């Protein structure tokens, strides 16, 4: 049985056990994380520069090591400010960012712990981090206590979301159902009391996401972070931008072979499923749990604050071109944001010294 067919059978059974209708966040969790079958739990290649490599998308650390070198400036700043010598990375992907940070930080880091639920990715990370074997450890879940600096690059967008659809003025939760006797998956909406965090202006039909799992993650992190700071880099918006009346088709997106589509139901286990991040919701969840915001800005401004431009000047041409993609407004520079949190005294973190947008949250 093919991977897709096996995962399809698992989803079909989950739909039946749920009474014929499975909320989208539960479907997304299975599609991405079902043991051995989900996209992030199977052995297919995910990260790479080009489709010919068999990869589906590229993240900043795979594009250029300049990303990790610049981020290391902020991590070093945070280690000093919080009196820490440990780094924790969530969702470490190929291990490229970990290698870049470890190389740049050197003796500032005593231990580097990767929290990742994917066994296949952990195996790839292990191979990439052999030169740092004495410092690196892995964990399959959030530990009870964290002391140190937390980083997460493109990890929040892969957390399951709920889909809400407004039709003729009535809000529904969108879920997955069995559309035919052959097990074909389809959509079905049910009336719900759930709502987006802000009212959507206008009477038009509207599809969007809410992020209870990502917000729960932030509350848990706030509970577990004893001393230190946390930095997350991802694509997304503030609440006002996220739930703009014109964004009526939501942000859900799939990636396969460096191509994007908006239908997560076919090719199960063979493509990534993501949604943009609501940074306002994350900041509020963290703040309410006692973890205040350290700063919020665009990836471009953050990396430039951390010295990316001088690093680019010293780099070969190919690296300079890749570095430009990190900060260009029409590439990753504006859509991607960086948000920081701190446990302990506030300090003037280097990555947010110019262009901080915390007031927009």
C-alpha cells in the first residue's frame, strides 16, 4: 500500500470514528504528523533549493548560511542578557540552522537541544550535526523546564489550525467528510459558536483560520520558560491585517515540488500544509500567561539590525544574491516577521533596535 493510500485510510477511519465529520485541525494534524505516514513523519525529502532535488520548499537556512550567522548575533545578545548558555530549537528541519548557530556561537553555547516530533528529520539533523555531537541533544516534546534561548524558524505555520467559513452571514466550522463510497475526502461545514478574534466587516462570504494550537503552545512555553528568551521567525500578519475584509479566502496553502496550491485533501503525506501566523494572537496568549513581548519586526529589519549587510559584503556573489532574497520586500523581507519574548528583565535586544513594530500588535 502506498504512503498516500495508507494515510488516506487512516484519515477515513478517523472521519468515521468522529461520526462522519472531522474538524480541519484534526485532519491537518494527521496529514502532517501521523506516525510514519504524515508529511513531517515520513522519509520524503522536504527541504532543498530546487525541485530536481526531490524537495518541496526552501527555508532561509537552506538558502544561505548568512541567515544563521545574522540570527546568531541576536542569540548571543540574548544569552548574555539572560545569563544563559543553552539554546533550544523547535522544529529544526534539516539541521541547517542549528549548524549555522553552533558554528557562529562557539563556546557561548554549552548545550543545544532540538525539540522535534519527526523521527526522519531527527535522523537528518543528526547527520548534519555530527561536528557538534558533544553539544547537541534531542527531545520529542516540550520539557517541563527551559533555561536558555529558544528559536523557531517556520515552525508556527505548521501547527494545525481551525477553518471558519462565513456564508450568508452565518459562521461555520469547516471539516473533512467522506464525499463518496470510494472514500474520497470532501468538505462539510457545520454551524459553530467559534469566531475570529475580530469582527469581519461586510456581509460577504469569508473563509479564514483561527490558531488555538499555536496559542496553546505559547501559553505552555510561557509556563515552561524559567529563564531566557524566545525568537520565532515566520510568515504572517498582525490581527488587523490577518482578518482584513479583503482576505476572504484565508491563508491556507500547500507546498509540493516548489509549487503551491490551496487544496490539502489530495496527495496526503506528499505535501506540506501551512497557514500564516497571527502574531497578535501569539503575543496576547504569551502575555496573558506571563511572557511579555521583547520585540516584533520584519525579517528584513531584524536581519539588518543583526549585521546582515556587512556579512553580505564579505560573502561570495551567490551568497550575496541569496542574502538579498532574505531582505527584499518582494521576497521574504516584508512577509516574514520576527517576534521575541523574554523571561526576566527587558533589555534593548539588538534585532529590534530599529524598526520595532510591537505597537502594531
